[in-house]
C-alpha cells in the first residue's frame, strides 16, 4: 500500500474509534510483547527451517514435521486407503 492509503485507513479507523492509536499501539514494544517465544527447527521430511514455539521444538526435537508436510501426508493417506 501507499502512504496515502495507509494514512486514509488510519484516519478512517480514528474516525470510527477516537481512542485508536494505530496498529502497533502507543506503548513501546507493544507489538512483540504478546508473542510466543520461537525456536528454529528443521523439518525432518522436507528439510526446511521453521520457527515453532519452544515447547513444540522441545517435545518433537529432531522428529519435527512441519504443517505443510503433515497436510500432504494427511491428503495422501485417504487416497492410499481406498
């Protein structure tokens, strides 16, 4: 988007809600304060590096399978059964 469109969208939101402070909020660090800590893990199927929650990374370790590969496996499984 262009700056003009961004500014127009901001003004529209400000018009609807006078307390609207913008996408990131007024507090410093507000955007990243609510995120889950991530760790980089390599998928054991496709070899791509993925950012996953630390808990998931610790549980699955080297046997981690990314969501894309899981979806492909699930899609292939019903086809094999019939």
